[in-house]
């Protein structure tokens, strides 16, 4: 089995280390997970965090950039990690000036490709950087273009009227990224590890309801100096339930017209002839067959959205017959 690679990029101060700390606090079994940290000079993560998790080890590559002078070292390091630990997952936190494309291309090395495969690339964008993005050159653009997930972080520092405008701009510049506004780099573990839920479990066993409760501490700051709460920043969660059928065409149209600020919907959707599991992230939807004919039960997460307006529109998808 190949080791799955997760690449985390973003300029200095965007929140990469904060995201790593959150990942290490996920309830998933991390015993087969390795974290590879690359920074110029000082490594920006507390190694004691590893002791509080089931992660196997944390490996440091310092005083260089993983995509240039340390490229050979990275290839050698991955080979050693494979031999010593045979990890199932490897998380690479690249230095802020790293071009993820160079890292991705290095994985095609004949010594690595039989043993490693890229799972996804996550780019963190500091909201304060966006207006000055031209100054960061091609590396910043590559970080956007290569990203499967883009965390638009520190959204609480912006004027609320600017956020929907910037989200649309990011979507235009990104080739494939799912754009998610975040506070303190919070991300649903289910989004990070995989967008597809397990087929063998019912609603109560899906990752969203096992590991993610936005009403609890998921949006809480990692650092004590960060005191803004999710509600203060404008994040909102709500749900929708009905035993009646939804019209599939109307429901898909509903999803396609949602604002980018409503970035997460997950749950069962009951149509006339079947029930499906919906994963909606950053404006993109995935439907998966579901064996049980359960009622519609959806959880919503958004930033500065009007709950009543969304639910009113969703109610028009209910079949009246």
C-alpha cells in the first residue's frame, strides 16, 4: 500500500503550524502518520505536541527550502521514513516560500513513485495578504493553483462586505480548490482526510457527527492570544430535517445557487426513489449512494449567512404530493 501524502502550504504567518496542531488533535488514529516540517532556520512547531498524540514521529528539515536546496534531502528522508516506519500517511508542512508544484514533481521520482502518492494539497491564505498578492509572485499563484483545499484564514480581520468578493476572486484564480473561510485554521477532519463518507455506516456513524461538533470547541483558538470566537467572527451552524421527499433537480439547483460563504453541508437527502449522502464543500457537491431510506437530515456551516433565507429556499425543493 502506498503512503498518502498531504502537503500544507502558505506564506509565513498564514496559519500552517496552527493547522498542524489541529490535525494532531483530531480524534483519528495517528499511529501511522508522520509529520515532516520544513522551515528556514527555526522549526515552527512544538515537538511536545507529538507526545500528546499517537503520531509516530516528527521529522525536521531546517535551514533550507524543501523545493530547492533540500529537494535531494527530502527524497532521501522519504525513503528512510518508508523503511523505518512504513507510514500510511505523511503530512508535509512546507516552508512559506515553497512552490508545491516542485514538491509534487519530486514525488514522481522513480525512487518514490512506487511507494508514495499525493492525496491532497492544502493551501492557507492569510486574508491580510490577498490585496497584496501580486507582490508574492508566481509561488503564491502556484500555491493557489495546486491546492485541492484553500483555507481563507483570519476571515474575522476583514470587513464583512469584502469577504464574499474575495472568495469569488479566489475561486477565479484557483483551478480546482475548494475554498473555505476559516478562523484559527479550523477545518472539519472529514474534509481534511477525505470528502467521501464510509458507505457502511448510518448517519450517526458518519465522520461529521463522530468527530466534528461546531457548537463545541472546533472553532476555539489554538493559541491563548487568539480570543475571537466563531460566533463573534460571524460563523453559523444550523440544520434541516424533513421526512418528505426532495425534488432532485430543484435540490441541485439550490446547491448551485448558494453563496460561497455557505461552505459546508453534509447529511442524508431523501429523494422519491432513493436516499443519498451529500458532501458539499466550498461550492462543490458529491453524492453517494445510501442503502437506508432515511429521512433528510442536513447540517450546515457558513460564515455570515442568513439561516432563514437558506432554509426558505431549501423548503421549495420539497415535493408537495
